[in-house]
């Protein structure tokens, strides 16, 4: 599955409130605060890699496309940048 | 904390749930104690790290990765987790009377509840309270 969208970097729980509709969030891991905003996001990119990480659980519960184990992704991409993620190939490309 | 691993090996969900509660209560007690020492603050930090990361993401994940492939009919770990998380009835019906599946499902739900645990301060595993509590006790010469 391929999804394109604007990036929203999440460094702190307060960043969730800045999420705009259909953004792809890039996060180290999520925490339960995300539940209030999860319907706005189109996909999750997480730096952690465990299928039992909170980000992975949330993605499955809300059926959001997910890429796990994207180490350093928060440094590599910027807020507002357009990216395309391919969940089958586990790739992230900037447009 | 070795009991958490022991009950995971045994897949004894009742004792596991009780053990998680025991550690959670000790953690809550420590971070609520205004006279808590630096050593006790680090005991709380160890519990937080174990309950919030090592146990769910390494120990429990490894246990599921080893046990789920033993289920019959066969199911991958990803499909098992997706079926439980998104309540996929088509798959869940297949294992409706499968005791091993039910045991693993309950185990996973226990771990998931831990990952979703929000404390009275509204933060995940009371991390906000913990961070303030820990910062107040940090010695000036800490490295």
C-alpha cells in the first residue's frame, strides 16, 4: 500500500495537537495521547521496531498504515514535507 | 521482576496479571512519596523501564513470536496481532474454541493494557509525574 501526505514530526506529546488532517506522523514511539488525534492522520512512521510498541498497537487498532523501525526518520524529514510511504516495501520517499 | 519472565515462560496469565499490578503499585507508591531517596527514585525508574519497554517490547514480543507459529491452523504473528487488535471476526471465529489461541490472546491483551496504561496525571505510565519527581532528586554531580 502506498500513501502520500504531509509530514508531521512528533517529538513531544504536545505536538499531537498540531496534527492537521491527512498528515503522516513521524514519531519515535506513540503514547496514549495520540488517541484524540488518530482519526486525523493518514499513516504512522515510527522509529521503534517492536510489533508490541504502542505505535504498532495503535496502527492495528485504528487500521492505519504503518512503517516500523525507521531509525532517524525524525531527523531526516521536516514538518510539511510531502512524502510517500510504501508499507509493503517499507520505504519512505520524499516527493 | 524475574517472576514476570517466569510467568511468561509458563504462560500463567493470572499470576502474570497479579505480578504486573504488584510492580505498578510499587512504582505508584514510590513516585507519590515526597521523602523518596535518590536510590528509590532509581528503583522507580527501573520499574518504569521494565514495565514500559523491556517486558512488553522484548520479553512478551519474543514469547508471542515463538508461540504464535505453533498455533493450528497456522497464523503469522502479524496476522495474530491484527486479528486481536482490529477484532477481525473471520479469523477470530476460526480459533473460537482453540484454548491455545485464547491463552495467547489474553496474554497479549494483558501486555497491551500495560502499553495503554494512563495514570491519574493523565500521562502514559505516569511519565509526567515521574519526570518531575526524578528531576527534583537528581544530584548536582549526576553523570
